[in-house]
C-alpha cells in the first residue's frame, strides 16, 4: 500500500492546482473574443497570462489522469512481482506512459502559444498544430485502451489471489483495486467526455456550442478532485476510519464539555 500512498500524494499536486486555478479564475470561453476569459481573482490577466494558465491546467490534467492509470498498473505490478514476473515489461510501460504524457503536454503548449510564436517557429510547427485534434484524440484513445486492459488484468489477478494468497492480501488487493477503478472510471468519464466534446465543437462552426462546450468542460474539471477524494475516503477503509475517528473524537470532547458546564 506504500506505493499507492506515494502516487496518491503525488496526484494531489496537479489535482490541487487544477481545482484552485479554475475556482479562482471563474473561467468562461468566448470564441468571438480571445478564447478563455477569466473573472474574479484572475480578471486582470493579460492574453499571455490566460494562455499560460490554460496551459498549466491542461498539462496538470494530463499528469493527474495518467497518475490514476499508473495507480492501477502499480497495483498489478506490486502483486505479480512477487510471483516471478519480469520487471522489464513494467519498465517499458512506465517509460511509454511518461513519454506519451510529455509529448501530449508539449502538443498542448505549442497549440496554445502558436499565436505568440515567431513566424519561423510557427511554420516549423504548422504540421503539428494542424494535427492537434488527431494527436489528442489518439492520446485519449490510448489511455482508454490502457484503462480497459489494466482493469481486466487486475480483475483476473483478483480471482487468482482467491485461490493462492492469504485472506489479508486478497482483501487489500480488492479494496485498493475497487477504489482506484472507481476513481479512474469516474475521472475518465467526467473529464474526457466533455473534453472530447470541446475538441469536436469547432467543427460545428456554431459559436454558442463552442462556448458552452468549453465552459462546461472547465466547470466539470473543477469538481473532479473533490469527488476523487470522497470516493477514495469511502472505498479505502483505513482512510475512512481515520476521518470518522476525527469526528468521533470531536463528539466525545463536545459531550465532555457539556457535562463539565452542567456541573
């Protein structure tokens, strides 16, 4: 469970950035204007400031989503490594995940700052910019395939553990797998579906649809981290018991204070 805790803590960084930035920025998309416009705390941001902010949010979303899938892979890895499986396969998988995540982040950066680039660099990256939608959809599909594959593998591993491992190992695997599966499926469903709609919206040539799709996507992504935490606390019993114990202690202190006041 140690590796799960480490990845969970690492995932809190990009997830917190996404939530805080979108909450403070009150992001609204204006297709006829300058794209995403900010209100409230970030309302005085320049165009370059808004571009950088959107870039940070999108790249944090890529990192956060991939870390959730890595959680599932690590869950499978942590069990099968004790069964004599080769570490090489997992090294290749982790390198592939990291490389493709980095490439997707670079594509986001180039696409967003294309208007700020010198003409020579803009021409150099023109083919990449024109292929932005195709590359992004291919990346999303690869993650969906990875998710389906690792969920199936973990399910098969769970059935195998029923026959070969102790009850505690079996229950731990089931608990963590169930928690990660729920979080990942929720995150993929809530974030990827609106994002695909936002990427597809320009092909409608309808300004209202484009603005609604992009603004809706920003609002949905803003709530993901909170929902992920609630799901994790519900499914991972040690975390749930810890949170419940905090309230129980407070209740005992409250009752004790009432008794003292009466006396």
